[in-house]
C-alpha cells in the first residue's frame, strides 16, 4: 500500500508542483479542504507524513496541531518568511524538516525519503536539524541522493558527516540495500586491505575462515569510508582500482568479484591540501570528489543551537526520567557564546550531562558546566589551530581533556601543538 502524505495549507500553483513531485516518489497525497481543521483532517485521513505551508507566525501552531493529532507524524514545514525564530519554533514543536520558500518541489519531496529512518530514533534526527544554512545542506544531500555518483563529505569532528552519508543513502535508489560504514582511522593499515576486500581461508596466519569484506557486504548499496584521509598510499591505490574497475580481489584469491557499490567518503581534513603535500592520491581524490558537501561547524550556525538543544532535551528526557521543558534565555546565551570545538556531538554531551544532575523544569545557567557559564565569544576562526587553542584554554591546558573534547587521540594533540607551535 502506498503511503499517504497530507498537504496542509492554501491551494496554489506551487502546491501542484510539490504534489506532483511527492507522487513521483510513490506516495499518495490528500489535501485538506478549507472547512476542516488540521487536527481533524489528520485524524480522519491517518497520513504517514504532512507537508505544511503557512505564514511565519502560524508555523508553530501548524506543527503542534499536526503532532497533537498524531505524535508520530513526520511534518515538513514550508514558510514564506524565514529566520532563526521560525526555525527554533518549528524544531521545538517537532517538525522533521523546515524549508524557507521558495524551494524546489523535488527537494521537499526527497526529504520524505529519509524521514522514516529518523522516525525509528536514528541519530540523524539531531545531526541535520537547523535553519537556513542547514536547510541548504539538506537540499544538497537530497540532490546528491538523486544521482548515483561518489560523494565527498568534509567537515570538522562532530558535525554529522556520517549522518549526512546515511541521509544520502536513505534518499537514493540504493536505499533497500546495505549501508556499510568503515572507519579508516580505526583500522591498522596492515588490516585495512583485508577488511575492505576480504580474504580466503589460509590467506595469512589466523585466517581460519573466508571473509567476504566490506565491499561485498555493501553490494548494491553504499560503502561509507569515514576518515578516508587516514588511508596509506598503498591502500588508496587499491581502493582506486576497485572504484575504477568495479571489482575486488580478496587476499589469497586469484579471482575477482564484482563490486557494485556507491562510495561516500568523509574527512575532517583539507583533502586538497593533503593531495598537494603528496599524502593523498590526486586520482583518488578526483574519483571521490564528484559531489562535494561541506558540513558546517556549529560556530558558523549558532542560530541552530537552541533548536538542537531542545531536540536533545526531548530525546534524552525519557532515558533520564526527567521532564525538562527547555532552556532559559540566559542559558541559551551561554551556549551561543561557546565556540563548540566538538560541534553538535559536544552539544549533545553537554545536554546529557545537564540531565544527569536532574535540573528543574527549565535549564538555567547554573545547571551548565562551569566553562560554559563564563564563556566569552571566541574569534570566528575555523582553523584547526584555533580549535586546538580554544579546547586547550577551556580545560586549562589539560591535554587529555582537550583530546577528549576534540575527539582526537592524545598523541594527535601533542603532534598538532608542536606543528602549530601553540603555547599557553
């Protein structure tokens, strides 16, 4: 049975374009008549999702009415006017996606493809929340999902690169096949080849059974190569061959196997600079960089902090048996003054830490960690050196704590301190 999408709002030309795009993806649509309330219409029709088009000052009401009729309804909100206030209100009310008109009908429709994954409690709920800038990124992800080519996602640690890759897969024609993630930084170089391409029994000491490898595990689907810049040049050459020939050869085998996968790669480094330095193959870079998507650091979209914090509160309240409704304006100001070197992941950890101490109905500045209460606006410097400097200063130069904040190893912190000649 085809899933139903409700269309809530005034009937006009753009509605017809959106309706056609939604139907082209295999959904049925139903439009509310002028005499019906949103709540009554949703209870009657029982749609899987709703697209709401309304004025800026009606956004929160539209979403709340739709969610009150069905708390599990996936709501996509469209407004003529934008701004952080609209975005925060939409996310606080429970919208799954928000777009500032005008927006492509195809982008709105493709958003519906990834919503069922979010409804299962996927972390993609929080990672891709945001206003105008994140809306633009979600549009890029939706367009990337439409075409079957390799994608390179760049961005700092904690910005949601894996969630972006999952979103591309969920919206693509490969969504019914596996999504396989390989963290290239977590696997020793000597083992990476066998992990990716597999091996035959007896291929090396300890190979007691045949292993098909991650290229085969992702057959028909998407292979996500996280931290791809950490691959050795030798491993890069073999991955390049697999991409070009669409085949792999397991260790210890004389036969090749077809590799029908889409590659999505991610890195927190400047990959072009790494190519210039000779530490990453230019031919592999060009193969991966067919579509490039940059995930913005949180300090470049501080208007989203309130919506993200509210989302994490709603998500984590049940786990900690709390009923926190939100943050006071003063607490939100403290969050916005922090540079967030750990990005969205760091913000979630802060909210989780706040709930451990079981605050009252509202999170106040006194409920926040000490370094956030006295936070000052950090320079808008996105460089790696600036991130490290900020992290070290926030923990009084405790290198282990700085490594934990940045999600780096302790040796990486020492190496980068020396590289950038950072001093207290």
